[in-house]
């Protein structure tokens, strides 16, 4: 496996994604360990975007499908479990779509795992028409995520779907 080239955080967002997506695909193509791959994906995302304070995966708990359970992440200690029906991650699961939250204070039922988080994006991982996980990304700034993030993170998820 080749190490990822550090992406200049001063590049425009679109350019960062243009570099990041193929780098992540390359990073996982020769590795078959799921935990290693998910861990490296979260790190690559966290250190590409300077406005991201937390990034990680939550997985549908197979022993309790009414909950999401924390997976590999980068950032502060996080909520270990999230009940389906509460919070942004859960909304993404239930709607089977990406949720962009410009201001978490205005999202009904937002769960405050990190009291410093101000905006959030959650991208579902859908396999065989079932949500099996979500990619959760927070920022300590308002209005961090937009339609570009939505589209590009959805492309990234499609590019890594084979590891799930």
C-alpha cells in the first residue's frame, strides 16, 4: 500500500475531492481488512478538510437493528450508540439519503456528542437497498457543508462500497 499524498488544505474544496476520492480508492484496493480500511478512510477525510472536527462511521448494530453503533473515527470521544429515531445519523438512515445540517441548533432532536459541533453532514452507506452504516462528519463552524460536499461524499461512498 502506498501512503496518501498530503492534500494541501488551502486548495478549493472541489480540487480536494478530485484528489481525495481516487486516493481513498487506491488506499483500499489492495487491503482486505475492513477495520484498517475504514480507519484510513476516516483519517484521509479528517486531514484533507481543515473545517472538519470529527469524522466517523456508525453501523447498524446487527444484534440490535434499532441502534447505530460507533465504528472507526477521527476526533473527540463520541456517542457509542444512537437509537434509530434520534439525531441526524438516524434521520439519514430512515430517509436513506444524505442529510446536510447548516446549524445543528436548528435540527430537531440533534444529539450533542460534541458540544462544539455547529454543522454536520451524514451520508448513508446503502447496500442491497438497506442502510448498513452512515458516514458522519461534523464541523465546529456553521454552514460548513453544502451541495458539493453532499455530491462528492456520496461519490466517495460509492467508490468504497465494495469493502462493506
